[in-house]
């Protein structure tokens, strides 16, 4: 996430993960942590957002309409 203009970005219930990209998750002005957020590694999105592995399974077919074919189901040991 790149915030060059210094605008206020507020995050709620968000998982920040860069996947296979080695670049920092956030650059520019850090987002404001409004609660229940995690970042996959480091503190590039601000020290107030905890670092944790969300332990999500890869996308999978879970039935339902075409728009809901891929969803991330938590693993059994995923944090609450």
C-alpha cells in the first residue's frame, strides 16, 4: 500500500500481506490502526499493527455462485 499524499488511511479487520512480492507492505504515510489488523512481516505499516501469520489456506472452490468460488478459509490453528 503506497500513501504518498499523506492522506488518512484507516484500517479495520484487515490482513496485510505482500504474497510473493519482496517489497515492503506499506510505504509513505503509515495507515491508522483502527483494530483487528495484522501484517505478515515487519513493521512497514506501523508498529501499532501486530505482525502475525494469518494461517490461511490457499483459495479453493467452496461451492456457491461464481463470485464466491474462491475464498480463503482459515486453518484450524488460525488465530481468532
